[in-house]
C-alpha cells in the first residue's frame, strides 16, 4: 500500500487553475523530493495534502485512507513541518511536544515514552527545558520534526523546511531527514526549490504551472532531459503550458 497516493488532483481559485490532473504515489520508506519554481503550484498542493483546502477534483489517499472521505484516519498517518514555524516560542522544547501529544489524544504513558524517544532521536534531550526562542534555526527545526513524529505517522511532509537556515545547517537537516527515513521506514515528501537538496537516487517530482511535468529517479530524469539536474530542471520548467499560471 502506498504511503501517499495522489490521483487526478485538480484545483482552481475561481477561474485561475492552480493544479491540473496531478497524479503520483509514494511507497513506504521512500524519500521523494517535490521540486518546482515559484508559482508552480507547490503551495496549493501542500494545502490540499494537509487539508487546509478541501479537494475539488481527484483524490488524495494517505495510507489507503481518503483525505476527503475519511479525513481523521488519513490525518493520523501524517506528520507535517510547515515552512513557517508554528512552535510556541515561550514554551520549552518539552512543553511544545507534550502540548502536541495532548492534541493527538496520546495517554500520559504514551506521551512520556514518545517524548523521550524523539528528544533522543533529535539530539535535544539536554535542551528539553530551554525555551524555543533561545534555540537557533536548526534546533527549532529539529523540535518541529520531533513534534511531527510524536504520533508515529507513516508519512512526513516537509514544506521548504530548510528555509532560513545557513547552508551547513540546511544540508545537515536534509541528511538528518534521510537518516530518519531509513531508520524508521518513514515515507518523506520534501518540497524545495533548491537543486542541491536533491540526490541522484531520490524519487523526484517536478511541478510546473500546475502540472506534474516529470517524475522518476533524479539521475534518470537528469540524463533524459539534459545530462545534469540543473539543465533538466531548466528545460522542463521554461516551456510554457496551456492554461492559467498556478500559484
């Protein structure tokens, strides 16, 4: 069963078409990168995957559960790290995690176990009592990842998670997520506009003007469309498509 299956997904803001018949799937334990220039439709897709917007046409399944028809069991299998931080800066690291666990209805015993496990996994145990505002950007991202994994989702969605980080922290975060993917058989969808965050063996989805213009292993797409990822990406996202531009 796919961790994520998107089928013929279309969405429009009035007459403006943002996504047109987008389809792809993500198997268990796979890291996939969603790449696209500004205006490609990534933000709309993320809003649909997280149910900030409801599906207009097509379907999204998370762990076999339709996000439109059975949203609760679908969302229980999803962890999200948004581009803009949603942590409470005046709470400690641990308090942020415990608050999130309460929202998911975890028992006190479950919460204790999972908070300890995620603090250790994210190398945050010694910082558990620090207020979030005292942390740097990289450590704040780790808190958000720990929070997203507390309820043990099958799919982790990261929307431009490296935004605002320095290059070393950005690449360290990217590698950290890949390690989690391997260690926990976790499926990851990593959205970005930065080519250096994509590795040759990654599953790659390229979105342009609301259409999925390419999908497959990054190295294969690079060879097919230009010899290197930069050339392939430029070729695939400079040709115009019919219809209104996505946002």
